[in-house]
């Protein structure tokens, strides 16, 4: 994601990259991010291992890192009154509560998925859930690469919340994660199935199963560029915005 965001942002006339932030100890610390991101040229921004040394020079931080470092980033952003686009997933409820508290003081976009098409998918799922959700058996199948840390994915959780809200339910009350043994399907539940294999970029399918027919709504990401493009759009969206926790739906006005 860092390489793709660098690629996209460096080509935009309305964005300037101040610096990239990488883990301590990497051999490319101190090098131009254009070279590190394989753009083949210097773009005048350095890769650093200390965000605090650069945070005053920018307006917005685009964060795709780890849960632990994301929380540090948000605390730094709060301290320096900077905007944040956060695409990290896997936060606990306590951490999400802290994120919501921080967003009362700075503008922030939190998005488990910054793809324009995925967020359009959410709208389609709302329509389907409203029309047939109370009579369908709903299953969510999500696939990612072997290195993804959290399961189910943040996107599939957002999908579940979208559907559950249309059903007038709490996802925590109706979600079932995987199955084994002997038992009939519990009516009114949403089933989750997570696949981790090879270099699958991202794939989410929602199945609405009825007697004699089924509806499937699927999104496949062939690479991560769509997410990087959405992250840059979200960063621009935050310019001059009031404090608050925004979503990609706000960014795209859908």
C-alpha cells in the first residue's frame, strides 16, 4: 500500500508527499521514497522511521500499518492537530472507542476498505438485505493473501454491520464464524468464512440463499491500487473539514 499510495500521490498536482514512514532498522531509511517505492526517480521526500520528526510539515497522515502503531499515530495526530486516513483493520472495541474520542478533536476517515466499488457494494447489500434479508440465509465468504493478520477481514465486518442494520439486529448477536460438527443452520444468522491463500488481493462474496434460487454479490480486487486511489481521495476530502469520524461514503458522496 505504501508503494501504491506513493505512486498515485506523486502524480497528482493537488497532493505533495512530505515523507514516508517505515519501521526502524530498514535499510532504506533515509532514502528518497520515489526510489524506495520503485518509481525510478527521486521525488524529494525521504523515508524516515520517526513520524514525529515530520508530522509538523504535513496536513494529513495516510496510515496503513499495524493496530498498535496506528493507535500511536492517532495520538500523535491529536497532539499536533493533523488529519488522518486510517486503513488499518483489526482494532478492538476499546481501541475503536478511543478512535471515536480522538475524532471529536481532529478530522479522520476510518475505512476498512477505501475502494469506490466496495463502498458501492455496501449500497447494493443494503437494498438486498431490505428486500430479502429476513427470508434468506446470508453467508459471507472473504478471501485474502496468506499474510493477512486479522480474520474475518475488516471489510467483511463492515459488510455484516451493513446487513445487520437493515435487519434491525446487532451483528455481534447474529454472526456465526465457521462451522463444524452436526447441526442445522440457525435461522436469522450471518455466516462468516475466511480463506487465506497465496497472494489473493481481496475478494468478498455475500450470498443470499433462498429456496430454489440465490443471489450473490461479489467484489474482487485484482491488486491493491483501487485501495490506494481511494486513500488519496480520502486525504483530499479531509482538507478544511471539521473534526469528526468520516467514512468513504462521505468521501464519495454515496
